[in-house]
């Protein structure tokens, strides 16, 4: 089993990783962590630092979880990077973090979560931080 998780250096991203790790421990799944810049903007806060990714790698290794950490430096959107990783690895599950949005914010299309939820070929687990 393979679980792909979209990671941002935010509470939502941490919640997604935590849930992916819990799933991996239950099912002996392999976890593929994906982080990318905002449409190729690697100065954007969504692009995790090398230190963030190293910390995440150590956390997964310490937990004994088979994993791969992808720090995508292409110009694709985050949703494309997550969906491509899911396709390439024949993922059984995608885990993404979501944030609370205002009623007006819900009207705007194009969010990463919405694109992943609508376009994924496997189940998607959307989680919020506690």
C-alpha cells in the first residue's frame, strides 16, 4: 500500500503527515511526501526549506516507516505534483491538510484541496489540524 501526502510547513501540513504516518503504521504502507513551490515560486512560504524536509525525513525514519520525500522543483501546481505522485506510485490513498475558509473563500475555485479531491483516482483523506 502507498499513501501520498501533500506537505506544507503549516499546521495543516503537519496534520496531513501525522494522519499519513498513522495510516502507514496501521497498514505497513509506504509514505510519499510531496512538497512544491507555488507554481514554481520557490520563495513562497509553501515551499518547505531543506531543513523542514530533513526533519520530516528523520521523523519518518525514526518511526520506522518506509518513505520517500519529494521536494518538487518543477513549475507544476501543488495539486499536479500530488496527483502525479499518486499516479506514479499507484497510490491507494492521498492525505491532504485543509484549513477553515470563510463562506466567501469557499466560492473561489482552484484551491489545491479542491483540485485533488475532484481529480484523484484514489480515495482522498482531507484533515484539519486540532
